[in-house]
């Protein structure tokens, strides 16, 4: 979102009996995880979920 030039952001939090899901969607330009250097944002989220013995999944679409 920081560099993606988005103008709109949608956030959805869903809770089921065994799963908490946070979806963040924007209309930005997107990027490829294999082509960018991961900064503190994604690294910190992954480290925190590992401390809680949980997981994080990044689904990023360009364009």
C-alpha cells in the first residue's frame, strides 16, 4: 500500500470456530514477492504469527 499508489482499501475480518482471517484488498499497482526486498512490514507480521504458532499467507496480484 505504501508504494502501490492505491486510492481505495478494503478490510475484512472473518472468524470461524478454528480460523481468524484478515483480508486486506486495495486497488494499487501490485508487486511480485520474488522481485522486491521485504521490509519490516511483512517480515514483522510473519515473525509475530510464528511467535503465536500461527501462519500468514501473502497473496499478491499485480495489476
